[in-house]
C-alpha cells in the first residue's frame, strides 16, 4: 500500500475515537477567528463593565413654572379637596355620626353648620367598625342624605376573588377605581384612619409612610379625605392635636385637625366640634351640636342617630375643649369663682393677651384650666389676632342678650325650627333638651 493511501486510511478509519477531518492549518484558522471575535466582543462589553453603577437622581422644579391656585374648599375653612383631615375625640362624642352628617349635607347640596351652602357631590366611606346595614345607612336616612350619592367600600377583588378591603395595602387599588368613577367622590371618609398603618402606629416614620398613599390619593383624585380617630387616655388639658391616638404624625400629616367633645351640664350640655389645627386657614372656632335619637319612618324597628347642629363658638380648640374637661368638685367651683373675680379685675384695666393672662394667673395661684372656665363665667370675649397671632380677652362693653337668633331670611334657619341635618340655630336649646346623649 502506498504511503498516501496508508495515510488516508489512518485518518478516516474508525478507531473508537471521533475522526478529525481538519488539518492543523484549519484548526489554527478557527482558533484565530475565535480570538478575533472575542476581541470584538470585549471591545463592546468592557466599557460597560467599567462604567459606574446607576445612581438615583433628583428632579427639580422651578417655582416660576408652578402656577398658583387657590384652596378648593368643600366647606370653607374646614374641608378642602386634595387634603387629608382628621376628626378625633373621646368615645361617645359622636365622631362618626358627625362625619356622616357632613357627608349627607354634601350629597344634597345642603347647608354646612355655619350656614354656608355647599355644592352637591358624591361621598365614599370605608368603615372598619360600623355595619352599613344597621348603623350607617339608618344614620344617612335620618340625616336626609341622597343615598344614590353615598357609597361604601365593600371589598377588594384580586386573582383569588373578593376579599375584605385592607386600608393598609389596598389604597392604590382604591385610587385606581376612583379614577374610573363619574363623578369622582368629593369626600372620602375613613373610619378609623389608624387602620392605614400595618406597623407600629406610635412610630412617626412608620405612620408617615403608611399615610402617604392616602395623601397621594387625595391629591391625584382631588377629593377631601376625612379620617376618624380617638383621643389617647389621660391627655386632658394638652394640645388637642397632640391628643390624637398614636404618633404625632397623624396630626402632622393632616392639613386640618378637628376634635369633638361632650360638654358637662353646667356648660350647657350637648357636644362641640372644634378646629384644633389648620395649615391652610384659621385654626380656631367650633360649633355646638346634639345627637338626636329617632326611629326611621316606614321602617319599623330601625333606630337611628343624627346630628342637630347648633350655634357657633369662638375661641381656640384648647380653650373650648377645656370646658369639656372640667370637674364639678365644690372646692374647684369655689376656686373658679375666685378666679372669676380676679380675672374681672384684671380685664377691667383693658384687653389682655391670653399668654399674659395665663402667666399672671399662675403667679396668683390659678391654673390655666380654671381661668378658662372663669372666662365663661364673667362673659369675657375672645378676639383672634390674625392667622397664628394668638388671642386676647376683654370684658364686654355692655352686657346684652347674645342669643343667636337668625334673621327671617336666613337660609340657615329650617322652616320648622325643629332642626335638621345641615344646621340649626333657632331652637337649639329646645333640641338639646329633647335629644338623647349617646
């Protein structure tokens, strides 16, 4: 066998190993081509590997590019679109009933407690405490609400089907649903607002993070959010905003904080709604109200409670709530009388700033709470000194009958004079005497 034939047989005869049909030159060419390809790939990827990792940035907006706009008030000074509000108070003061009353007024375009007329709008409510069937809807009917404009958040639907709505996790889903509603609700009532916090409600940073979805919902959907809360126990005498249960962040995040309280008999009885804090307006004043028990007409055996709004009240929230924190102890009553004599003599020299009065009172052995009660006894008047400017007390120039009797053409006055949702001034004393306290 010739040498060439022998070489061919050795290369292509099966020997238990895969035959290699390539010669050394071909293998070398392939190796060089791979090296060239790898070099090209490295030229592309190496700069990317050496590049700095992505760093988050900040977007700045020039103030000159922002167009100023007024606050979109639902109830001027009290409820604003796009803002979060909190209404807090002790148990039994009628917080939820008051919130339902305000929502009812909105659905019918009625009168707010101060007599101003509102534009009709729809209301959405989530309640983790009260049943709509036996509690909330009866209250709406008693308040004269338009039930077609008042809705309740019932459940949340996910891949597994319906489940209970969770305020701590489902706000984004709720916001998306509100975008599809026509018309979108003007007011969202959340009861209680502390349910938005899945973690420690006493930790400020956790509360702020938990409430941020509600803040964004209010801004994105242009609705007012009214969250219901409680007062912490043992906080009488403190700033009302600081008395809201949980972290101080609840009051800090809210643009307006309201408080409710029950007045003792010697202060006229009934209840009061006061404005404790406002970052967008005045932060004083309030209204008396009573809770009236009734039975729905035509629906036997279904009781309901409604709010009967009364006269406006002047003073800071702390001053007004001090009336609800009073004792009827005889010794304290005597001290109050002495404080009244001292205060009358002090104010006879002219108007005095509240902070100066408190300082002088402490120097004379009277507590701030006692002096506040004494002010009511001597009919001293309170004058606000502008936004954030505090208040001054003075004696009335001439004592006269100050009963609030509306004019005949006052739209705030109901035709029957018996009081309805949306406000009542005339006959408030009669209503308070008839109403049951709950």
